[in-house]
C-alpha cells in the first residue's frame, strides 16, 4: 500500500504538514476499502464461523471475550485512517485517547484465550 501512496500522491509528509501524514480523499477511500475487504470482513467471518463450531458453552463465552477484544483494534484502524485524512489536531488527540482503549482490549484478549491456557 505504501508504494502506491507515494506514486499517486496519496500521502503528504513534509514541513507544511508538521511532519505528520496527510492523506488525500482517494487514498483514504482506498485505505478504508483495503481495511474492510482484506482485514475486517474476513476476520469477522472467521470469528463467527469459529464461534459456531464450538460446542462447549464455556469455550463460546471465552471466544466472545476474545472477539470483543478485537473490535477496539478495528475501531483504532478506522480512526487512524480518518485522522490522517482530516488532518485536524483535535481529532488526532481524540484518536490517540481512543487508542488507549487497546489496553482494555488486550485484557479481553488475555481473559478470552491466554488465561484459560495458563490454567491447564
């Protein structure tokens, strides 16, 4: 994705942008499309398919925690992409603060999978 960005002038990083990436609209839409089609949609499909294959209720419950733990990562990916397009300092700050939710997400991932493995 990065080589294409610079070829089609999708990303600007220079002194005028205070050395922060600024994306133009076509590249931002391209990034949203790639995130959705190649990462988010297949992952949600696999999470649901895996959940339905479990028969144990405890394992299903833990898988729900694991799945919920992934959604803040999805949100952060979209917010960062949108933030790079908007190039607004306030929105960048909000995006960074929302990014802190990844710590809670890491706990859900731990509680959903790793915690169970450590007990055995």
